[in-house]
């Protein structure tokens, strides 16, 4: 399943709202094969918050099942942040699986 540039931008909507206030622009360069290639432009150039913005975008997009990777051509997402998010998402998935497993068990008390 592929995703369009419009769908990518819609998915990062809350981040885009903040970028709009600071003249930041997310440019979607490619969406083929589940690999999203982005560039953060405009007010993002030289901004000290750009790595955090990239981290939020990466997290939002990686939550989608059909996204393999999110690549920032400007290098705005340091490897340690990417690793942190991947570990956080793995932990969240594990916790969700545990909740699903526990919810299938009968609850309550037999008296």
C-alpha cells in the first residue's frame, strides 16, 4: 500500500500547524515503497528545534503500518533520536500486546 504526499502532510498535521507559525515547510520528495523522503525547509533551516520537529514527524509517520522508513534528506534526525523513537515504539507495541492478551482473560471475581 502506498501513501500520497497529501496523506503524509495530513498525518503530520499538528506539527505542520506549529511550522506554519514559524515559516517552516515540510517538502515531501518521495513516498515509494513505504519509504518517505522529506526535506524540512523555510524557517527550519538553521533552527535549533529542527531535530525535535523531525523526531515528531518520524514518530507520527512510523506509527502507520505501511511506512517502512522516514528519511530526512537534510539530515535533521540524528541516529540516536531515531533509535530512541524506535525503542519507544517497540515498547508501546509490546505494552499494547500485553493489554490485548490480558483483556481476553475473564475479569472479575467468582464468589
